[in-house]
C-alpha cells in the first residue's frame, strides 16, 4: 500500500486537468448558445429562446451516445443543467407551478427546466394558467395524471376555458415518506396530514402501520410538511423536497403502495412546438350524444394505426354537447398521418381543439 499516496496524487492531477478541459468546453458551449440567441433575436425581436424540441433532441442524443460508466439518465441530467445555465445567461426562463414551495410539481418544473429556471409557486391550477396567459411567466407546470390515482380533473377543466397550449410533458417517480419534526417520537404519532391523492397512494401502508392515526387531508403535501413543523404528535406524508425545505425527519421512507407510482405533468405555454422526432399530441373533442359516437371518433386512429396513449371523458359544461373527450396519441400534428386523422375527426365531432404537439418526456 506504500505507493497509494503517489497514485492518489496522480489521479487527482488528472482529474484537475480534466476539470479544466470540461470548464473550457462548457464555457465554449455557453458562448455558442449565446450566439444562437443573437441569431434568433436578429431575425425576430420577440423570438423565444427556449426550444423544447431542440432540448429534447440534445438530451436524446446524449443518452444515445453515452457509453458509461454513468448511466444515460444521469448523464442527461447533467446536460439538462448545462443547458439550463446556458439559457439563463440570456434570460432565465420563468415558470409558474402549482405550489406551495416543496411540492412534486415544483420538483417536476426543476426536472424539466433545470435549476437555473426561476420557479414561482401558485395557489391553484387555474392560477398557473392565468399567469401564463397574462404573460407574467413564460411557462406553467401542472399535474395531469397519477399512475395510481388517475386524472387530475382541475387541469383538464382548465384547458376547456383556456387558449394555452401544451409545450411538453414530464413524468416524475413519486416517493412518499412519513415525516416528523425533531420533537415527535415515531410511536407517538396520532395524526397524519397529507394531500388526498397521497393518502390514496399510501393507504395500505398507513392501514398496516398507523391504523389508529387520524388522517387529515390538506391542500398539498408541502402544506402538510409545514403544519407538522410546529405540531407535536403529528406526521406528514410528503416527498424529499418538502422534507428538506421544512427540515423534517423521515421516520419511514418510500411508503407508497405501488413501486411504480409516478405522476405526469404538463408544461403549458403560448408556443407551437415543432416536431422533435418523438412526439405526442393532445386534443380535446366535443361530441353530440348519439349511438356509436365514441366508436366513430376513434375509428380513424385505428385505421391510420396511431397509438392512443390516453383517453379521458369529462362532462361538458356548456350544456350543448354531451361528451368532452381528452385524447393523447403518438405523433406530431405536422406528420401526414396525424394531419389526416385530425381532418377526419374534425368532420365527425362538434368541436375539436388541438392542445398541442410536444416532445415525449425525455427524463
Ligand atoms: C441554443 C439554443 O437555444 C436554447 C438552448 C439550448 C442549448 O443550450 O442547447 C437548446 C435549445 C434552446 O432552449 C438552440 O435553439 O439551439
């Protein structure tokens, strides 16, 4: 072992050299991105710097090129942050999300835009829509479906009244923990706070471990975490961000009933996103109530072999149409096959709104 210090020194020297090179390359990349921004504003003073389709392509390319030892997603996350910092050099992206601070929606916003984005908490989903519509922020992030608990109806309803478009999606693995403040003992927990969706996602675990604790639903997991900060004998079910934000102790980790528990979030904005090569389209369709209506609506998708990834029904609020369907499917509205289907659907329904075509979530 006598030669270990020499090896260590040599390795550290090599790492210093590599870091210098990485530093130089990242700076050069940032300069290039700055030049791209200049080209964009020269041709259009109102140009948007942020290009979701280009970012998706950059990340997919990195993942395909990666040969380890870091795994492809880890590497993409590093590049996500480099891009985020490059973009912020021009103008940090401003993003409104369903708050308060510490929610999974904030985590989704940072996963999608990187840590250099400025993220602003909103009290409700329709407020996120309004902030984007008013131009106070560039984008909004809202939850849309959970793999255990299903659809977030507020988000679908907001799309019915809004002209906002979908610019992206992000899927987050959701891990819940049981959190307490430092002066609460795990055997003294008599009350648990959380969001109703989180209670539903951890129902079996709670039944097994805290069957007698009172379950108190609150407006968000972050709110639950905030409450237990100052209350004895209470615990919160929330995620890592809330635990860190309120400095709480995890007395049980990953307590969700299903190991694949994940939530899908949508990025909303004012922008039509060009094709990235692997895209999805979301539409909302109003139908008259007549026999075979749903079959007629879906038949063109089947005939053109387009994959439906989600279908939701909401009651129509206008009173004129009986059904409103939210449909997600593979492909971009500029693809010939998708364009043909949209034309046919348009003829069969009372109203069709394309909410957006956007890159399939990369990270
Ligand atoms: C540099 C560009 O602009 C932004 C920055 C990107 C980057 O750093 O790679 C990618 C897309 C845009 O959000 C570009 O459009 O190429």
